[in-house]
């Protein structure tokens, strides 16, 4: 059985049998992959330590008969400690990113561009100023969704297709709304009675579009008020749940407890 080597990060680990576990990785070479770590929970295991939020070299082989992967060795390459000022916020957003990847990544399908984007995100969320955490996560979330084929439209109306800056002037900046079902912004002319919308001020539309088109490094320099960030996150998570069928992210529920601390 040939040995496989790829760098990757852990998305999830669950106990399996007596001293083993099944570890789901996001690997650079093959995307999401679940691998059996036989005896990995035993204190006698000599295998390298599995660390959350750590870029590591993963060695494994696959059974020719069953196709099951078995872990043989791991070596840490880079750890993201998330211990700087605002550590609770850093941990929350890093955990949310990993949770989304676990839910949405297809099994055994390479996603190299998204993998490197995720490594950049983890590095920035580990080192950036705590005021940058929210815009960083929002920008990463939109890029993640886009790379997996779920790009929300914040540039023009999904109904008529016209530029929303023109529509805003025509409607006095009062008719802008976001539809998770239709996948983007809808001007007042194209809105349908009975359809659920999240209202969005024109200035907020400019912010979310700027975040969608900015690099992660550029997003780290954005200044966003907490209420603005909450509003943008609400419409993105609604879009995520409607388009992908995922449940409410457990990691982001913790944000409610962080409101008073500002991370």
C-alpha cells in the first residue's frame, strides 16, 4: 500500500473503537478526507500529537481492499495559537471557519486554492488586531462560499440585473434588500410580496461588496461598526443555510456571549 503525504489541518476528530479515532482533515492535495488514527488515543502512541489550528504534514496510507485511510505520522509545520488580545473572538471565528469547511467540503476532492486561502485566514486571524477579526471573517466567508460555487450577488439586483448604485439613486436609497432564496440583493422594483428579505442600507451594501472583492489582507484594514458586522453576518448565514442546507453554526452562537466584551 503506497504512502501518501500532504500538508493539512484538522476539521474534526471523533472517538472510534477502544483507543482509536477518526480524524477528518482538510488536505492540500485531496481536500476533505477522513482517516483512521488507530491507537491514537492511547498514551502509548508514539505518533505525533494532533493539534487543532495547526498546519501539519500528514502521512497516511489507504487500504487497497476497503479504500480506508490509516494515519501513520503527523509533523507540525505551523501552529496558530490564537492567544493575542481578543483571543475569544479569534477562537470563535477560527472555529466557525473549520465548522463550515467540515460541512461544505466535498470528500476527496482537491481544493488547493481554498486550502491556501484558509491558511492565510488562520495566520491573519492569529496575528491581526482584534478590531480586524470581524471583517476578516466576513471576507473569508464570502470567498469560501464563492470558491465552492455559492457566490452571493452584492453587485447588482438579482431580478433585473441593474447596477444597484443606479437603482439606489432612483429609489432614494430606501428599497435595498437581500434574499437568501434568490441569492443576492433585490431592488424595490423586483421584490415579491410575501418573500423574506433582510433590509440593507446602501452604505452597508457598499461595505459588504468591498469586503467581497478585497483580499484578506485588505479586509484586515477595514473599519466596521459592530452592528454593521452583525447585519452582514446575519444575511450571510441566512444565505449559507438556505443555499447549502447547513444548520446554524454552533461556533457563531458563542458570538452572542461576546457582545459585551467586544471580543
